[in-house]
C-alpha cells in the first residue's frame, strides 16, 4: 500500500481553502480582528497561542504568537498575553488570504516545537508553500523548508502515537497522503494512495494498538462516498531514523533484528547507546567504544534490564550521527 520514500517536487502552483485550527472562547487579544487560532502547550510546559489577525485597515494580515499566563481569581480565570513574534502575510486580504492550514507539532522526546504553515510565498502568480517553523524558543524561525507544487488538504497529526522517536504527520494532497517526520517535511518516508481502496475521499484517521502482529501501533483510515469503509495500514519501523541528513552511501544503520539491536558501521567511529522515553527522559545503556567497520549486536534483554514495561527508543550514537530505533519491553 505504500510507495518507497519519495521527494516532493515543485512543478505547479498551489492554493487552498482557509480553515480554523481551533476556536477557544476567551478574552484573547484583538479577538474581534482575529481569524484563526491555535492554542497549545509547548514542550517547555508553557501555554502558547498563535493567532491570525487583521490590521487597522483590514488589509494587512499578520500572524502573532503569544505567551499565555492564566491565573485563577475566585471562580474565574484571568488571562494575560505577551506578544513573542509575528509574521506579516503580505499582499491584501481583499485579494488573497495569505495564511492557510497550519499544524503545531510538539516533539516531547527532543523538546522541540514546530509550526507547519501553508501560506502564499509569491503573489504574482499566487503560489503557496508548506513551510516549517521552529517555534521552540518563542520565535517564528523558518527552517528553510518550503514545499510547493501541491494542493494541500487536511493534515493528519499523529504525534508520537505511532511509536516513532520524532512526531509523524500525514500531509494529504491530490497525490494521496505523504507521511513525514516533523523535523523533515521535504522528504516523505512513505506515501499512501487511496485510489481503488474504497476509502476515497478520506474522512477520518486514528492511531490504534497493534493489529498486524508486528508489535507496533497501526493506523485506521475511514472514508468512502456511498458505503463507508475502514482500512488498517502499518509502517515498517524496524529501520532507525537518522537525525539530520548525510551521504546515503556513507550512512551507518541501526535496526532491531529478532531480540537484538544490530548496528552496522561503515567507517571507524565511536558507538554508544542511550535509552529514551517518549516524554524525553534518557539513560546511558552502552558506554562509548571504538567500533571498526562491520556489524555489532547488542542483546535487547541486557539493554532494557531493570526498565519497566513500556515503549522506549534506543538512541544509537555513531560518530556524530544519532539513529533512533523504537522498541517495546
């Protein structure tokens, strides 16, 4: 059901229909001039708020990010807001709505917060892009990743629910659903094409416990035109996900094989292993040792000894690279 990893391409212009991320009834700043809002708890534990606002002339849309402080006074909550950063949409809201769909993704393992924003990057002609921003430090800092050439629909935010080290998002377009990690939207790792499955158009998605016998969470998709259908799909998560990118020919790998962690090193490097939980706690499991080219194997029972039952990530350090492999005890 999945194509192999594919690159995005930039061949056509794209547009969308704007939508509301979420509505929250409160005394938000400039609430009578606001269009769309996203209220979330950052990985730092602070509550934050992103809002699309109009200017005084209603012609200069701007995206604002605020810190939110809530204080209980008697039987009511009082809220105060501190503006952190902003992005101007450009153009005129009479002709264009420069901001489209958005998604806030919280990476609790690496303590990172991301905003995936669809917005117009060129007004002549109107060209849209999906852009990733690092908002961890309270700034709307672009990562430089901009994907164009697709008509984007709703996103499927799975977070860490699929047992991955980095949150997963399904980005739907006319090509189907492309699955990306939250820290790399330019290179999808899988694609689901619903044509012929009976669930097109898609209407719902959810991550559930293992249904296929591989010990990993699965996805249930629902949809259909006349008779609704449900479909279970699964990912092959036996291969680790590397932080960052490198020359594919020089990549070292880490994966689970039976009851062992198998690490293949292509050049001499220091190798160490840490155990991490989904909420970001981490402990050393294997001290750094010099490894020569070849394969090194570690018993999972030894690595996880003394740990309570649950889901973990084995973070394998190979030189300057870090490869994360999901594992259950």
